C-alpha cells in the first residue's frame, strides 16, 4: 500500500461516522418535535365562542371528559384546584364534554360544582376527532405558549408532575 492510500484510508470510516451521526441527529430531532395543537374552536355551555386565536400565546389545558366517567368526576376537584392555583399566572382551561354526554347533564354538573373554568360541549365530536380521535376519558392536553402539545395525559394525571410542567411552562 502506498503512503497516499494509507493517508486516505481513514477518510471512508470518518465520513461514514459523520453521515451516521448526522442521520441519527436528524431522526432524534424529528422524533422529538412536539405536535402542534389543532386549531379548533369550542362553544362553551354559556354560548361563548372560544376561538383558537384567543388561546394563542397562553398555556392551555384541554380536558376531554364526561359526566358518566367515574375517573373524570373523581379528578374534577383536583383540576379545579389546579386551575385555581395557576389561573393568576395565565393558565387557560377548557373542559370539553364528549359528544355522547347529554348537554343537560353537563350543564347541571358544571352549575352544581361551580366549575370555575370554561366548559364546552363537543356536540358533533369534531374537537375529539381533531385532537387525535379522543375516545378515552379523561384525556387532558397541556398546550404551551407556542401552540405545541407539551403533554397528553390518558386517565388522571400525576398532579405533582402536572403542576411542575405548568410552573415551567407559565414561566417560560
């Protein structure tokens, strides 16, 4: 082997390593990009239109629930506590009743529990579809100020972890 071949012999393994590292970094970044929250509006039980534009630049929790869901009913007081703890820092919260939940049940539940946040009806199921065909309740999304979904909770969240996420997101 000549001196030129020996000096160039290192080139292929180094190029291969660089290409492999670049491909790995690209895959890592694409897997770690957060999905953008759907641009869906809601109609609250009071008739208020909640436009996606009104939520931009805010940390938002969207909770899909039903009055017939025992886990939803059990977690609701903790969600109220969470909202009350963080609303002064700018947290927005929309509790979205599933399409199969009778509107009069939702109205009664919200009134008797004095829910302090916005409660919406997803009468046609379009919000649940837009959020990835939500079928299991409760399902809660935490959306960052940049409009990306920071976390999706299926079932009752770990409230200590949720509060930490909200503290970090509301500060940032």
